[in-house]
C-alpha cells in the first residue's frame, strides 16, 4: 500500500460541512483526491432554520481549487437522501463522516423535551440514518470507512450539556458495535472528540486560544481514519490544536465476593477502596474480555 493518503475514485460524504470543522474535513478530503458530497442544512447552532448557501460556498471553494464536490442541503435526519445524492452524482459511497451537530445547552433541571429530542435527532438519529443508508453499499463493495463525531462533553461530562453529552457518548457506543459488525466486510468505524474554534465554541473559549484551535487541525486525523491506509477500528481519538491522542476504557481489578454465600452493602463498603483501585488495572477491548474477571470470580468460588 502506498504511504500517501489518497482518495482517487473514492466518494466521501461529510455531513454539516457548510462551516466549522466539517468544512475543513470536506476541503481536506477533496485536496486528497476524493469526490465529496458537502452536506449542510445551513441552520443555526440551535438547529433553527435552513440555508443552502453554506454547502454551496464550500463546493465552490473545492471546485475553485480544482477538486470535485456536490452540495446537498438535506437534514441528516433524511440520511437516505444524502446517500442517494452521492450515488446519483458519483455512483458509489466509500466514506461517511458524521459531523453535523447542534447545541441546546441547559442545566438538567431546566431541560425541556424539545431540547432533549432535537439534540438526539440531529446527532444520534441523523448519524444513524446516514450510516444506515450507506451500510449496504459498503457491505456489497466490501469496503467502507465511517467516522462519528463524539465529544469530551460526552466522555467526561460537562455542565449544562446532559442532552449533548448523552448523544455524543451514544455515538461511541454505536461506533463500538458497528466496528464489530463491519469488520468482516472491511468496514472500519472510528470516533473522534474534536476541539475547534467554530461558531459552536465562540464565546466559550478564551479568544486567544479560540484563534489557535483552527478547525483544519482536526481534519488530518479524519482524513487518515477515512482512508485505506488506516487499518484500525473501534477507536476514540481526542483531537485539536495540533494534538491527537487515543482514549480507551480502563477497569480496576475490582473486588470479588463468594456468590453462593452472598454479600451485603457493608461488604461493599469494606472493599470500596479495592473496587476503585486502578493499580494494575486492565483495558478490556470487547465484552468477552470484560466478562473474564466475573467468570474468574465464579470459578474461584465454584465447588467451595
Ligand atoms: N467545535 C468544537 O470544539 C467541538 C467539540 C466537540 C464536538 N464538536 C462536534 O463537531 C461537529 C462540528 O461542530 P462545529 O464546531 O464545526 O460546529 P458548526 O456549527 O460550525 O458546524 C456544524 C454544522 O452542522 C450543520 N448542521 C446542523 N444540523 C444539521 C442537520 N440536521 N443536517 C445537516 N447539517 C446540519 C450546521 O449547519 C453546521 O454547518 C459537531 O458534531 C459538534 O458537536 C465540536
């Protein structure tokens, strides 16, 4: 395989690519030779309104630079239309970058159903709809790359973002299972938790830092994860400001009790330090590995 990351004859959908981080992804994929579907509904950060000019402007930029792209103005909640657009324009779909997103920040005690639902609809249902529509084509051609956009607000939590955090970590749950299901068809699925100075973060990050967190500093990772060169799946990467790191689960060795004798809350209290002690912790990579500690505990007390 060639060292350079190139996309000749490959078709890439980037959702929410009319601005911010998605625009940077679309430009970077086009520069690497991909045919790009630039999707954007063109609404506000709060998910209100629509405007075709956002996607159109990015397509014009790509074409101006000698690249190939078409605009799509559907909401990601109509994901099948976006995939159909890719098929109509370019005849195939190789990479889906689920990037579109909105915010409806509120503390949980002020959260309304509409804020909860809309954030779920755009981030989770939208990413599901686009990916679900692309999936059969990827299976059939025995090739595909999917990238989901998570967030540190989901991984670690963030004040006022219960709806957003729920959606963003939900996407990593989706990543893990699609990576398992897609592997045999050479479909690799990864997630990123980006940080970028965009309209979404304007006013939330000190201006001097905001200016340094250029959206285009997120895209090289996404282009790599979207390429044939990348042979890793199920990963979660934090990225921004020129830095990239990988996140994984870590689990303590825990405490074991005799399941036949039983135990109570006092026993839990007595072993609380041990349960939370990460000295010599393990890093399970799948449910089977995760179950091993529990099975070992059953075995330890079996027949006693
Ligand atoms: N900027 C950050 O620091 C940061 C941090 C963590 C996660 N993210 C995530 O990165 C992604 C990009 O965010 P951004 O900072 O570039 O924000 P942004 O607002 O600049 O870009 C999001 C784009 O998505 C589009 N969009 C919204 N709803 C849509 C829908 N229903 N259908 C199609 N397009 C839609 C918007 O029109 C917009 O162009 C989002 O998923 C966001 O949650 C961003």
